């Protein structure tokens, strides 16, 4: 009898234990479905005292100078937004030349605006790398966490992530087929892809989200970025189209300038105004919103280009807040509903002229024309730019024609070479890089002249033809280098200071 009672008690305890385990299992399954595998594992690890998952942010403006005001305004606004979203300041790294806020042309010295009705977004921004420190090789070293290589350069800070952390990278600047432009050099798609693949292989992140704003930004990832490496990239434009700037002003003695870019302002303003647009639902939206939800919003809101997704779509199921944080309250300081519209005022000897920001004035991202015909210096600058553009056009055309004449099978295809490439095989990039580097070394700096980005894709097409032909690379390089040397040396007397051409848009 006693044994029976003990057996019954044990049975009750076992039943209760099994019941509890069943309830916990059901709870775990439901939780797993709701938050996803990655977040579920993270929450379990944190519950049992594991290291907390962190978010790292890298914000980059890849241009310089007053004409590119919008890029540094975009990055500054993104910095304020993400800081407000709860990303710690020591997890945000900023790279921009930082030469616009205090530019003599800026009537609001020390301030930057990213919207016609906006507040100053520059105050408080901590720039880690500025001026000549803004280079493609520094970008890659910071991204890859190479602290030793960045020692004594800028702040020296790099992304020190581990396999449980998420990384958000935002780049805004100029670009073209397979290229992101920095002030002194280019970052090529194969270099970026190699860095991303290396980071994935070294388990340096849990997930990575990239927002890239430049012309033809889709070409950096289209057919290149892996679909199974936990990296998701969103680009402002497709592989063969321009990205666009907005909120542009000009005239009345004021240099033409744009305050922002359509793609950038769309995703940043969405974050800034979420609490105002949905005051009763903001917490629910922030908690449930995924990366793909945000992509779909941006894609339908941006009108002037096709916002494109690339890479591992499983990252799209992650909560957006795990990459860009979530605001604890309405983001009112940088919202745009009740502010007075600021105007750019420029003092001269006789009067104060004013031009209000207009959000209805759109401009092609790759084109920068000066409209102030009354100002002599600006008019002269515009004339100079026009002349130098013709110099570059003629130089590119002459090089291409002379090279083609020496390569069998290329005659009659010059117009095809001028078309934007439909795809960018990785094995073409070494040739692409070598040809452009040779032009920069012997003719004029391509990275310093944004206008050249409209033309350089012809050399990618040329390299593609060479690789697909019977020509050996060494023979092609010898021909190309000789042609470039002859073309540029013969024109150096006619076009003085050819090697010193800079800042042609």
C-alpha cells in the first residue's frame, strides 16, 4: 500500500513536470514564430546571462564641397535620427569630409538643413573621419574592424562587432557602374563584395543591412551579392539609372544647392515623423516593423528612381529596430510640420536677397549646373566647367577610338561600348580598375571630377570585350597604356594643367 502511494505521488510529480515542460515548449514555439529564430536565440542567451546583442552603425558621405551639401546633410540627419532611436553614440561611426557646414558660401555658418521646414541637423554630430581621411581604403578598414590599420587616423574607431551583432551601413554620394566615388579614389564593386564576404566568413556579424544612395547603385550588388550570407542591401536606384536630389534652390545671388536626396530623405523622414503620423500606433509599428516593411515603404514613396533590394532576403524578416533602433518618444525636434520655412540669405554690398527652399524642385543626381547668371564668378565657373567637360569628352573618345583601331573585331562596336552594361562580371573589375587608374595617373583625376562618372562605364565594356576575345590581357594593357600616354601627352600643351583639373560636375 505504501509503495502504491509513493508510486502515485511520483506519477503526479512527473505529470506536473511534463505539463510544465509542455507549456514551456508551446510558449517557446509561439515565441519562435513571433520573433523569429535569430531573435529567439538572442533573447534566450540574454535571459541566461549571455552578452547582449549590439547594433553598429557606419554613416558615410562620399563626396566633398559645397555643391554636395545634400550628402553631408543626409548623413547628419541620419546621425540625429539613429541617436534618437537609441543607438549609443559609441556605436555610431561617421565618415564625411565635414567641409560644408562652415563653408564661406553657407549663410547659416555651422548649420546644415535637410528639409525646407527642418531644423539644423549638424549640431552635435561627432565626425570620426574627415577631410583627406575620407578614402575608400579607410572605409573598408573601418567596416572590417581593422583597428591597427586605422591607428592615428581620425578617431581610430572601427566596427568591433561579433557574430551576434547587427551592422547598419548607410552611404550617400556619387557613383556609376560598379563604382562608389570617394573624393580621392573609387571603391569598386569587387572590393566591396570581397570585404563583405570576408566579414561573413569571419563571423563578424549576425546580420548586415546596407542603404546605398548613388547613381546606378544597384550595379554594386546586382548579380554580385550572395543571397545566403545574412547581408541585405537596399539601393536608391537600379543598375542603369540615376538617383535624384531634392529640395533644391538657386538664383538671386545664391549658389545652386540641394538640401537632400529623395531616397535618403524618404527613409530618414519616415523615422522622424512616425510618431506624428501614427501617434496611437507608433509603439506597435516600431515593434512589428521588419526590414522588408521599411523597404516596401521606401520603394513606393520614392518616385524618381527604382529602389532595389539585393542579397539575403531572410534579413528582410528581421525587425527594423535591430538595425536602426527605435525611438522612445515622438521625434519632434527634426520633424517638419510646424517649423517656419528657413531661407538661404546671402549678404552683398547693396541688398539682402532671399530664396526659400522649395521641395518641388527636383534635379538629376549626377548633374550640377549653376543658374546664377548675374554673379560673374559663378558664370565664369560654369563656362570653365563646360569647357573642361568637352576636354574630358574628347579625351575619352580619342582614347577609345585609338584603342579600338588596334584591337581586331572591335571596329563598328563603339556605340555599343557607350551603352550602360547590363551586367558586371567580377572577373572584369581588375581590368576596369587598371584602365581608369592609368587615365587618372596620366591624364586627369577621374575621382576628383564627378562628371567623368557619366563616361567611365565605356571602359568596363571595353574590358569585357577584351576578356571575352582572344586577346591576352598583357597585350591589351600595353596597347591601352601607350594610347593613353600618347593622347594625354600630345594634348597637354593645348589644354594646360590637364593633370590638375578638379571638381568638374
